[in-house]
């Protein structure tokens, strides 16, 4: 981690986002808690829901987690395919 960066708990981030959503401005939150405006904006974007279908919404964080899981599963599938080819030769 780079020098000068703080790690904040998920609960703290959630609180700041809730305060922003309840009407506090970025400037107020930034000066009150000593957090940069861009950091707060990033937290807000992460939890902002995105509509996928008419009945389905997900957050950006959920989407990133799904992409990561999909890549892991694709890698596992490739390994299993190679193992099947090896065992089929025997």
C-alpha cells in the first residue's frame, strides 16, 4: 500500500455513503471526516445499483466479484479439460 493512504472499514464506508445519500455534500463530508472527495465518490459508485434486467439490479462491486468468479471458473474448466484428455489417453 502506498504511503499516506488509510484503510477504512466497510462499516465506515457504508456510513459515509449513507450520509452522502441522505443529502450531505461531498465538501461537507470531506472536511468533516478528512477524506478526499474522489475517495467518497468511488465508494458511492461502488454501491450504486445498476439495472441488469427489469427485475434485477446489482452493484459495481457485485459485478466485479462476478467477473472474478467467472474467470476463476473458466480457468478451472480448462484445467479439468486438460486432465480429461490426459486420462482419456490411458
